[in-house]
C-alpha cells in the first residue's frame, strides 16, 4: 500500500520564496501556496494541510493574525505552524511561539536545515495522527472500539433529533462464547472475534454505517437514516454470514458451528426527541430476548422478527 504524501501550505507574498521552498520540499510533499493572509486561511480550512510555513509580513493581514485565526478554528487549530520570516528580533520569535507556532525559520533560507526540520515535524504529525487513530480502534479486531461508538452514537442521535431522521441500532453477541474459549482456548477465541468482526464489517459496508466492538464478544452496528425493518434485514444477513463461516463449535448447545444472537431497534419514525440511553437498553433487551428464544436468531422491537432455528 502506497503511503499518502503529506501536504504543506506555504504562505508568502514573494513568488521567489515560494519557488525556493517548493524546489526544496516538492519531491517529498504535496505543496500548496497562498500569497495573502485571507487566502491562507481559506486554503487551510479547505485543504487541512499537515504543516503550514507562514510568513509574518503579508499584504493584507499579518502572519500573526493568520496564526490566531487558524488556532481559533476547530478545523485548523491542530495544524502545526512554522513562521518563516526575515524578522530576527527575539521578541518576534517569542510572539510567534506564544501564538502557538511550533518553530521559527529565518530568511534567507538554509535549505538543508529547512528540509530536516520540516521532515521532523511531518513525522511527528503523522505519529500523533496514528496514535490518535489507535485510540478509536479496537486493538484485536481492527474495527472501531467502544469509545468510538459512544462518540459516533452521540453525534448520530443529535443529527437524528435535529433533522427528524431515524437511526437504527443492532447489538449482537456470539452464542456460548465462554464455552468456546474454555474448549478451544483464548488464542483461538481471539481469532474468532477477528473473523466475526470482519464478517460484520463486510455486510454493514455503507459509508455511514459504523461497526464497533462493544465489549467482550458483543458487537454493535449503528445505521443512520435507516428504519428498523432495514436494520432487521441487515441483521439477518449478518446472522447468515456468521453461520455460513461454519466455524466449529462442538460445545454450542444449539448447533455444531458458531452462531450469533441479535437485537434490533430504532428511533421513532416521527423525528421526535428520544432517550438515547433507553434506545440502547431496548436493543439490549431485544438481544436478550433472542437468547431466551434459543439463540441464533434476530429479534426487533417493531417487527418482532423472531425466527428461532432448531437443529
């Protein structure tokens, strides 16, 4: 897999300076350019570069004002800024650092020094982004974790209430997973969790669908703009796919292969406000009803899709 090149925004009112920096950095990074403060802000908001090289003296507003604007905008406040300027007084450098800049280059440029310091900052940005991403991913299965789900669920509920749309929740649990672990071992249990996560992710594949590990052997699917009937149909596809994996489970009390039980619910159809906690509890109650009915089945609140299998 080819790594995506980092993007750097160069802000300077002198084309010669932009060209020098482009020649120095263009082989390693995607380069954007702006020649005024207002243009710099607009490009930064639209493109969200990894790093901004910012001149202090600009034709409209100062680089200091640009830095203030960027740091006050939630979209751009995380982007590191390096001031690049001919001003050499210590108080100029101090002011830039106090505004949130991470470094300070002086003109005329020492290209080898700029390349090394830019490379160090880009590597730091990429490592920080990778760590941030890991905080939202379940380390075993590679899908979203509980923290990620909680955040997306809160946002989805706000969206649904504000726009009078529906959201659908699907909670599923691997049947007799403790018995599976006891018999096959926890290492093989981890493999099964990975297989189940991958299968769910393949079925719930729309861009806005979220699949997360909810805890232990429990998973959750969050569907936006979906009815409960749509959610129940998708849940049945998930159930069928897991069963079709034909993972041996001789300690299962209902079947000789691994199966799952699923609960499905959705917010009301009229777009009214709803209790986010109660919605989760309802989905969980449907899951436990599916277990009580013999497992390897889907139970939803509205449509009562109770289809227990016997073997």
